[in-house]
């Protein structure tokens, strides 16, 4: 491609390319006999797409693909009518099923054919994951918008969910002997507790640690999602002990290991967002650890609580507007807080939360311990989105059937941990004999299984805060 002369020329070129590369949906009668996919055209689409700059040029191509090569609405209306007709005339079941099959066929958007052809190309699956990554990012930043694009994102997500189902995934363990580029990728993709240097990385794959990832048979050796595990003698209540303190790399004494702590799970490919990989990875790793270390009795996470501080600051703001007095704290707590901050309104406290400064005052840390614990319990247990836990990490582990086990004070004192969740972390415990029933109860009736500690904090919150 030469330098972009006029945008109309590039638009025409785009149209021409899509017209050539997106296979038409063959008529229903000949769908089995459709000509084989033209590999050259699919490869041409990949080359054209990769040559486009990220951002607006790619966004335009994706928007056109979604808008102009979707479902033939006329056909869908026609065959919907035929399904209704077959029902009303009470024709024999075969006729109704065939009318439904035709309708189902014409509900396929045309671009689905392109994605299918791309999926069969050498390197095509990796390309589709990249393309979906651009879609996810574009929708998040509003660079891409509109019902057509959202629909295409959903179609591609469902296709990737089938292509990345467990039968095609390989579980691999990472050690210090793993290829350098794998270690580099694992280090770069660590989203929960950033890896500081090679010494830190060496520790995370060394003794009393395990690191596993899933790769796909069509993209071998490429980590798609990574799980870090610490092998301990009890359920950890602080992340510093796991990622910060670096003891000498001693050999493992398996007698000391009774607990597996999942302390980080990271998706390395944005294009696989929403594709169910994390749940399978945890289940596979549990099996792997049971085989290697049958003496492990407890499986638990030590999880971050992203969004808690933001929620709390929002709550303080809305309370201030409605009331002269704050209902999140008891009288005596608020008195102590006001004395330390020198402010009887919530403004100073909000400022201290927003800039992490409150942690520097031992007195403040002490007085906020109790109220923040019960507020956090309510945030995790009581705040909902469509009836499920509002916090995404909580929702993920509860769907997997874990129990909300213990909230830990000052468990992550890194600037990140203080900023996101006032330094608190939570253990979700996987009691293997109960995970299936817990998961069914949560997904079916939205019930959260929680320990005594969490429930008692929740009831303290309900007594004190009249929310």
C-alpha cells in the first residue's frame, strides 16, 4: 500500500478487499457442496489487516466487516415466517424441523465464514485471537461502537470458546529451566503482582512455588493463561510473604507442604477475554498437585479486591451528600477518625484514601481496621450486579464453587494493594467435595457460601450502617 492518499481511495480498497475475502453464504441447498475455502484470499486478508496501523484504520475495517457482512435480515424474516407457518398449519414435525434448520442457517452472519476459513490457516488461530484483542480493546475505549460490532465480538468469542475448549489445551509447568522467551512472557503478563526482576522471577518458579500455563495445540509453547501457586503449611494471610520476602532457594521439605495457595491468575491474550479458561486451569492444576503432593489438604486463593477503594470513596461521597452525619462508622469510630484527621467531614478521609496517605499514620491504620473490614465484607458479599457478586474476582471464584473464607487486613501493603483495596486481600477456599454444589447454588439461586468470619463482619455492617 502506498501512503494514504485520500480516505475515499482507502475506503474503496477496503471494500474491494472485503468483497473478495469474505465468502458469500452459499444457498441452503448447496451448503454441503460449497466450494472449498480459498486459502489465498484468507491469507490476503491477514496480510492486509496486519499492514494496517492499530487504531482508526483497523477500527474502520472491523466496523465495515461487522456492518456490511452480517446477517441477511430479509432472509431471516422470510424463514421466521416459514417457521411460524409450519407451526400454525401443524405440518408434520419433519417439515417444522427443516424450516427451523433453514432459519438457523440464515442466522449465520457472512463474516463467520471468513473467521472459519482463517481458523484453518497455518497461524490463523493466533491471528483471530489478535483480531479479537483489537475488538475488545476498541469496544472498551469506545474507538469501536454500535450493535453490529458488539454482535461480531460475541460471534467471534463463541467461536474461540469452541476452538479453545479443554480438549485442545495442554497444561505446562514453568521452571527456571524453561525456555527464556517463556519466562519472559510469564513475567510480562503478570497482572496481579508485577515481577520486579529475574531474581524475583526465579523465586516464583523455584522451591515451594509452582507455575503452570495452558497452551493450545495450534499455538504450541505460547502461554495463554498463567496460574502461580505457593506451597505452604497454612492458608496465607499476606502476599508479602509470598512475593516479597525472598528466602534462600532451599530444597523443598514436602512434610512442610499441606496447603496450595493460588496467588495469581493472568490471561496473557486480551483476545481470549470471556473464553472460559481460568476455571479449567484451576481444576487441572488441583489434579496435578494432588498427583504430585497427595498430602496437600487445603486449596485456597489469596486474592486481590480490585475496586474496593473506589467503591468506598464513592460511598463516602454519597453519604456526605445525604447526611450531615456519617452512617458508615460508629459514633466513637468517627470521633477518633475526626481527631486524627482534624476534620469532622469526610473530605480529608477521602483525600487520604485517594492518595494512599492514610497508611502513614499508625493511629489511623488502627482505628480504620474494624470499620474497613466490615465494609469490605459487605462489598464482597452484599454488593451485587444482576444478583451476582459485583467484584469480578469474587464472582469468578464463587462461580467455580469456592467459599468466601477470610478477609485479611494489611495483606498487600504495596502501593498498588493500598490503592485498589486499602491493603486488604481475601481467601477463597476450594473445598473439593463441595465445589460442584456451591457452584450450582451460586449460579442457580445466587447464594454465596461464606465462612463465619465473613458472615459476622457482614452482620456487623448491617447493624451499624443503615444502607
